[in-house]
C-alpha cells in the first residue's frame, strides 16, 4: 500500500498533466496488485468488496470516493478521473457496491455548515458521474436495470436540492443515457424507456436541460414512440421540427411552456456566464456536416436562429445577460455551420446589437462583440469563398454600408483581404449593379449617398494592397471611374467590355460626383504606381507563364495609364455614351502631340528604352491630370515635353528650336532681345516637369514624378542634377504671401498693408546682408540669433497687445476723445452720435487691419510648411538617384548640397535634417560601387570643403555625418588613383585637431577613416606623430594615441617593416616625451589617462616583435636606457606614486624591451612562448574544468 500512497497527493495538483500522470500510474499499479490477488470463489458474496479485491485496490476505491468531497485544489477532478479509469479496468466491483459507497460518503445532515453541505453534494455528483462514465453502471453482469434507475433517481433528487446543481445533474443523466446506448445488456432499452417516461411525467415541466436530455435520447433511442411520449406539449415527434419551433423557443428563453408564468423570480440570481449545454446539443443536431447524423425533418438552421435566438436573445427588450448568451450562441453556430451558410446567421436584431456594442469600448458587451468579429474574420480566412456572401450581409439591409467606420474595426477590410480574387470580382460586379437599383424614396439624397459609397468601395478595392485582385478587376474599376468621371451614359450596353457601362446609374451622377470619380481615378493610379503586388497575386502569377506584375504595370507589361487612355478612346467611339464636357481645341491639339510623342517613344533605340518608359509615364500621366484638373501650367509643360521627345528619341537629327522651357516656378528663361537661343537639353525639360509635379503637392503628381524619375536616372546630366539640388536651397517664403496680403487688404486697409510689406522687404534686406558676412561670423552669431528669435516669440503676444492698444487710443483721438485726459478724471465724458459713428469707423479699420496681419502670419507659416514638404519630395528623388546610379560621376557633387541642407535648416525642419542625414549615412556612405571620374578636380574640392566644414562645425552629430561623407569621397579618390591627396588632407585635419582649441573634430572622425581606408591611414603616420608632439591638452593626446593604435593594429607585414624605419623612432620619442611631461606639466593628467598612453606604446612594441629583430636591435629601436630611466622617474613622481596599474604597465614595457619580462597573463588561457611557431601550432588547447 505504501507504494501507491504517493500518487494520491499528486491527484490534487493544480497542474493537469501532473494529475493525469498520477492517475495513470495509480491505476496501472492497482491493476498489477489485482492481477496478483487470488481469484474469488464463485459462491462468494456478490457485495463482498474486500474479499474480491486486493487490499490496495479496496483501500484505493474507498479513498478515491472519500476524496471526492475534498475542497483542496483540484482534488475532485483528479480523484474522479482516477476513480472512473479504475472502475473501467477492473471487474471485481459491482455497481451496487459503488452506489452504496458513494451514498454513504456523501450523506448530508442538518448540522452541517453551508460549505460542508456543498462539498457533500459535489462529491455525490462527481461520484455518480464517474460511475456512469466508467460504464460499470451498464455492465451486463455487474449491474442491473434497477441500479440504473436508482442512479437516475439520485441525480434527479440532487438537481432538485440546489438550482446550481440542476444542469450538472442533467449532464450526468445524459452520460447515463449515452452509456445505455453503448451497452450490450438486454435491459438497456427498457431502462432507457423508463428513464424517459419518468422525465416526461409532468407534461408542463419543461426546461432547457430537459430538452437537451430528450434530444439526446431521440438520437440514441430513435425506436421509442416519441410522438406519444411528447404529446401534447409538442405536435411533432422531433422536437426540432418546424411545427415545434415556437414552443421550443419559449422553453429555451423562459424555461417553461406557459406564456403567463413569470420565471424571473424563480431564476433570479441563477444566471451564469456559461451557456447551458442544450445549445451544444441543438447546434450539433442542426449544423452537423454528416448527412447521416442530420435529421431530415428538422427546421432549417436560419429559421431556428431567427426565431429562437434573434427574436428572443437579441430583442430590443432583452437584457444584457441574454444578449451575452446570444453572442455565445452565435459563436457556437458559426463554428459549426458550413461557411457558405454563415451569412444566414446575420439577422436583423443580431446585427443591430453587434454594431451597437462594437462601436464604443465602454459598451457593456464590447469584448464579446469584438470576439465575434475576430471569429468571423478567422472563418473567412480559412474559407475565402464565404467572404462575398458575408460582405453582402455586413453591408446590406441588416448591416451598414459604413460598418468599419461605425464599429471602429477593420472587419470588412480584413474580410476583403482574406477573399479570393474571384470573390473580389463578384463583389465589384455587385457594386456596379447597386447603381442601377431604383430607390423608392422620392428624394435623391439617399441614392446619391449610395453612389458615393459605391465610389468609396471601388476605390478602396484598388488602393488597398492587401486585397487580392486580378488585372481584370482593376481594369473594370478604372473603367468605372473613367466612364462616370468624363462621360454621361445615354443607354446601357450589355455587350460592352466595360462592365460599368452595363448599368445606368439611378439617379444620374451629379457634377460633384463626377469630379469625385476623376479624383478617385487619379488616387487609384497613384497607388498602382507605388504599391507592390499582393502576395496572393504574386504567388498565382509565379506559378503561371505570365510575368509577375510590377508597380505601375499590369501583368501583361502594359502601363496602367496606357490602359486608362485605351478605355478613354474606346468610350469616345461608343455611341452609348457622350462626353460630359467637350474638349477645348488646345486640349485636342495637345493630345495629338502626346500621341505622336508616344509613337516616337515606342520606336526608341535599345539603349534608350529605359528613359523612354519614364517619359511615357510622364506624358500619359500629365495629360490625364490636365483632363481631370484643367491645369494650364501642365499644358505648357506637356507641350515642352513633347517637343523634347522628338529631340531626344527621334531617329532623325534633331532640329534646333526656341527655348520654351520654364523653371519650376513658371518663370520664362532669360532671353536677349533679337537673339535666338538653343533649346535646352531634353532631359532638363523632363526633370523640370518632374519637379513641377512635386511642387503641385497631390499624391498623384508625386507618384508620377517619383515613378518616372527612376528610369530617367541613367540619362541625367550635370545640369539636370544641379537643377534638382537647387530646389533644396533655402529661399524666403514670405514674398509671395505678402503680395497676397496686399491684394486682400487693398480695398480696406491699403496703407497698413503697404507698411507691412515694406517692413517685410527691409527684413529681407537685413537677412540678405547678413548672409554675405563671413562663415565664421555666422557661426558665432548663430546662437545669438536663435536666442533673439526665442525672445521675439515670447514677447510677440505682448507686443501685439501693446500695438493694438496704441491703435485704439489713436482711434479715440480721431473721434475727438483724449484717453490721457480721461484716465484720472472722476467725471465720465459721454460721446455724441457723430463721435460714436466716427469712432465705430476707426475701430472697424483697426480690427480689420489686425485680422489681416494675423492671416498673413498664418499664410507665411503654411508656406514654410509647404516648402519643407516639397524639399522632402525632392530628397526622395535624390535617394532614388543614389540608389539607382551609384556609379554616376555626378554623385560626388551631391554631397555638399545635402550637407548644406543639414546645417542650414532650423529646428522647425528637424525631420528634413534627419532624412538628409539618413541618406548620407545609409545610402551614400555604404554603397559598394564607386564612380569612375574623368576629372578629379571637383571631387578634390568637395573633399577639402568637407574637412573644412568638419573643423568648424558646432554639432557632434553633423561631424559624424561629415565623417561618413569624407570617407566616401576618399574612397572615390582612391578608386580613381588619388590616395595621396586623401592622406595629405587627413594629415592637415589631424594637425588642426591637435593644435587648435576651437577645432570641432573628434577621434571618431579619424577612426572611421582608419577603419575604412587602412592603406591611406598608414600614409598619415608622420602627420599623426607630428600632431601628437604638441597637443592642445592631454585628453587630445590620449585620443591621438588611440588613433595611432588603430592604424598600427591594421598594418601588414610589409607596412610594419616600413613603420619601424619611418615611424617607430619618432613614435618612441613622442611616447617617452608624453610620459615624461605628464610628470611635470600642469594641469596634471590622470593616472588612467597616462596608462592608456602606455597601453598604446606596449601594443606597438609587441607588434614590432613580428619584424624578427635581434634583442640588441630591438632594445636600440626602443631606446631601452631611456625607457628604464623613465620608469624610475614615474615611480618617484608624487603624482603617480600610488598608481600601481601605471607602474605595472611601464615595467612590462621595460621588460619587453630588455627581454626579461614575461608577457601578461590572460585569465582562462595559456599563452605559448614566443618563437618556435611549429611547436606552438602542434600544441593542443586545454580547457580548464569548471568543477
């Protein structure tokens, strides 16, 4: 017995795995004991538990039964599982014995406390359930019909004692019926009939638990006379028949068949969040995918859900508790019904309740409503074919067209993303059909609202990259926007290739809605030009012969803009439609020129195919924007582009033409009277148009510019690159705004506006004169200017109030009142009517002027913000150019303008600074491909200016960016064979860092150079040692020694030999001089700083050992006597008398030079002796044991 006692303790463990493991081991051990026990005599007592079982088995059975009443942790669960398993494996225990044991161990008395009585009731419930689940209760020889009836009776009495035990007792009774169905005993059907008859004795006492038991009994014992048994409560033998649906819904809702019985009092306080198990039984019966299990005469699931759930649990008068149960019921049905039938569950009341509780987080059932939304999304992701039907319900009559907006979720968006391309096609066709449905409302407001919703939905399908859609669907949607944006449908055409033409919108589209279609068309094209293909579409395309679609292009390789113009041309020829507005003659001529230019681009030479694709995108996109927005400037720029196409791509020799190009602001190029000028470079014209697109600010124009610029990168010239960089220069933004202010104030306050403009002009002159001062004075005055700006901002409100007060006093004087005379007087002087009228006029002028001044300041702020956004877009072009043309000879010229942008912008453009610095750090400095330059003069000049900027910069972050740029230009110079200049300029910077107090350089500036270009860093060795001789302070001396260590650590064997003859003597002199001066100089350096210096010297000494010098030569090289004297000097110095680490480092250096000191030990490793390299290579590494 002692071998099984330990298992009982683990049966109460809170861990499920521990309980199951203990149960398995206990039952297995008891089986072995029972097998070793002698077989009982046949004539023995049937109820002799001890005689037929081994002592351990008897003890275990009794203890397991008693343990069911234990409230400790999970005792009931563990003990009931072990008891069930044990009873199912041994056949020496009878059902009567177990009933007696369970009844005796769970007796209740009147003297028991509440928790004691509860423990006993639970013990009886768990014990009888274990007896039923073990199948001992329905054993052919170990049980009988009477014992089954006794167990059912005990369970019924148990459910009647406490309402919270009623459902558990019913579930245990269901296990008894299940065991009877599986039993082979001859009396099972008779026992089942007796149980059912007992349950149906009271024909008016119907509860949900009773419905569950009858449904299970009908399933397991279908041969019983159910129609007679269920009469007169139910008309049909099947409870789930359509004729029984009304009474069944009443039972499930109220718990009674009587309409006039008030169950609220009886059920008060008995509600629990868990759903009764009857709903599992009903859901399994109605939603079974197995046709053999689904009964033929049952009610359809949608009818049952509508009557029993939607009209009961989701009714307007239903409580929150009932609605919570309703959501749980929906989850059960949704997980069981076929996905195609899920939309049938989205009934009217359910959708209203679901939307209401999803819309706000403070709603009582928000969490369960959100869980339902997640379940729906998961179902569609597993079965995409159900998405379309579900969308129709969510956005249809019972739902809401703005479902996601109202509920603040992404349910519809998630469903669309999970659908298949076929489902998206069906949904788009459904949206097209919505426009032709006539509305019963006499007003058109609802119809127009629905039309706008359709436009929104179609636009979202294209613009959402996560929605899987094929090219046919995209083309149909683009055709819809072209049709209703530029044309009027006269008659539907069912045979048209354009699906939108098969439906006539009712009511007709208004002008505002047509403008909205044109806007959505441009927005969709902007997203198509930039978004990457959906993963599902990419996978499908990769498995077929069709190439994967690229951004801006369909899978057939045609530009989406070209497809739009193809649709436009087809609609122009179609007799069923007409243009909303006739095209002007200028637009028609321009379109003809664009068409001719596109024909030239199609025949472009092979080496110009890539730029030709970019120009094609520019022309088609610009022409479409002209048609949609009617921009006159775009027409002129497009005309210039068409002329440039013939000069750049025509196979015939280009002719000279007068320059019609315009810069970004639309100003004509300078001309001298009487002289004809040569036309600008074609690529400059295209770049001018690109920059103009960026300046317009719309997403479509930005997408056109960004997408077309990439293929044009290979054709850029020095002039075009400079033009792009010129856009990053800082320009005053107040001039145009002041002119606008003058126009606005011309009628009302012309004099005040002119004064304001003159003040702005004088301020601009002061800024211009200040920009002409030397760079050094700019740096010195920068902090003062910032401080003055902050003070001006802080005093702005006070100055404005003082100015307003002065104007009001002036208005009083003009009206005949003297404010100074009235301030101290006791008598109040009243104004007559004329004075009041005059004062009102003056007061109106004062406030009107004040309002216009505030408006002008706001406009200036908006202008500055727009200028910053524009520069951000230009930086995108620069980023693309560096990425696409990393070997272009124009790349080095980009560095300085970008650096000027970082240093020249203020705090209000910090994001612009960070973006520019990111391009220089990540894109430019890390590129592996370098350009080949014909002329190095410009790169040399850039390199020198970068070093000059680094020496004068006041920001450590800027110096870090400059360091990356200088290394890049140095790599370019080395790549083009000019490494000597690199070493020379870096040597000058080393000198500046060492000697000039105000130098902004730091050690990281040089360490980056040493790391990336070690060969050229070695060339700076002499300059570095010279800089180390006279540092400004000891800290910089320490940093220079660290730079020297970085250089020495990367020397090759050949460079090491050269350094011993060229650098070592000078370094030795500098090293010893630095250590010696540290003992006397003021201020005195710290011991740790001096030790860092000695570490560098010791490291270089060890490196020089690789040169295979003799001991005498090595000591001579490092001047052994001087070093030993230096060691004594430092040892006797009062400053460093206690610096033990410093003395140890110097002794190591002295010992290494004299050949007497051992090398420092490294913990955890064994260091091999110098020399005898072959033996060292053959020696194995030994690991120390950590025991």
